[in-house]
């Protein structure tokens, strides 16, 4: 049985005043990384990157809710 390889991701959490914090972490796939990025986000917008490729961006619509965002 093949072993799963973790991929490296960067989540950028953008606050209402424009400040940005980045968090680097590993995850087995994009869906798991997106869930982790959203659950850790405290700002109004979160972007998820892997290998200089934008995986997704989400805008906060509630305390724990996000919707896809245009960037």
C-alpha cells in the first residue's frame, strides 16, 4: 500500500485593516488544507497557496463561515 505524501501549503490570513499573516503547514491534499486554513483564519479573507499556485480564496461571511472570493 503506498504511503501518502504531505504537501506544503501557505495560508495568508488578511485582517480588515489590510494586515496579512502567513502560516505554513503540511496537509495530505488541497481539501484538507482548505479546511485547516479556514478553521485557523481570524481575518476577513484567507488565501491558500501551494508551490506559488493559488489553490483558493475565501471571504468570511460569518463567525465560522466562508464563501469563495475573487482575488
